C-alpha cells in the first residue's frame, strides 16, 4: 500500500473523515479540539457547575468519545497502532488534541471488542492476531452469511440489489486510493446493507462485529496492497451482478472466496 497517495486522495463518502465531525485515522476535526484546560475541567466537574458557567451538554462528551473511537478504529486498520505495542491514554490524547479521559473510554470499548488489552498502570496493548484467528473468523462469517445471501438471492427483486450499487462503487473508490481505513468502512457498509435486507437486526449486528474483527491487521503480517483492495472491491460488484441474476452457484462461490481475503 502506498501510504502517501492514500493520504492525498479524496476519501470516499462512507470513510472516516469524509463528513464534517468524523475524524480520519490519526487526527480529529478542529471543532472537536476542545482546549486542554477546558476539557480537563469537564472531566473533573462531572456535572458540577457555577451560576455564571453552566455545564457543557452531555452530548458533547459522547460526541468526543465517539469520534475518538472512530479515529482509533481507523488507526488500527491502517496499522498506525502496531500489534503488541502498548499505548497510554495521555499520549494518545496528546496526539488527538483532547484529554486522556475520552481516549481511555474509547480504549475500554475497544478492549471489550478484543482489539486491545488493558495493561495496568501502563495503558492498552494492541492485540496480536495470527492467520488462524483470521481463518476462524472467515469460517464463522461464511456459516452465517452464505445461507442468508442465498435466501435473499431467491427472494429480493433486482431493483433492490441495484440500489446497493453506489455502496459497491464506494468500495472501489476507497480501494483505488489504497486507503485501508476508508476501505474497511465502505466494505462493512456494503455488507450491512446486503444483510439488512434479511430484516434481522441481531444478525446484522453479529455479522458486523465479526467483520470488524476480521479487518484488524495480523501481527507481522504484510501490508495490504492496493491491488488486493481492488480485487476485493471487484468481488462486491460481481456479487451484486450474481444476486440480480439469481445465480446461486456464483453467489455462494463469491461469498466464500470473499471471506478468505484479508479485507473481505
């Protein structure tokens, strides 16, 4: 992957950093950069206030934490946070221009997802994953999604599949600039849209979580090349064509092959 060109390219619509208020990997938007002293005061106050200065709305705090979580997830996929490396909340807070508190809260969420491990008195270690875990995730995803997609291929009309074409095109755009974080977001958006047609929210949530975990980099693994991303994105377009044609054999083959890739 050519890191420089990825950063210079235009981010596709579903990517981190594409919308105002959504950070890209390694940075946060200006409007989120609360002054350090003010941010620490918010952390200490925890709802306390004076008559002259009312407390900040709670939604702002949640917004900061959510945007930091988004930025950390993008940094994980991009390989900017190295597997096995320990990162402290204050150091990451300095990087993002916020206090340590929202970073710590976001890292706790990543810990529950298995992306990082808590290291007492030090911070958070990025989880180290090997090829076996990736293969196991691919197998579980196939067990869940292949039967669902085959059922949908028999019942969903062609025009509804055609409506998903922009999402498939967005994965191609992200792959073309070699941006792994952007591609990861677009990839999951496409798969979520397909599975949503099944009308089962629990299925979509479980599949999306498995998909997210499959996108974390392997320890000492090779960087994903732009050509790999483009090949993966092309499978989305081919899958839509097969779903529209109700070609169940091709649908099954494409989905299984897609899950064995590093970014599918």
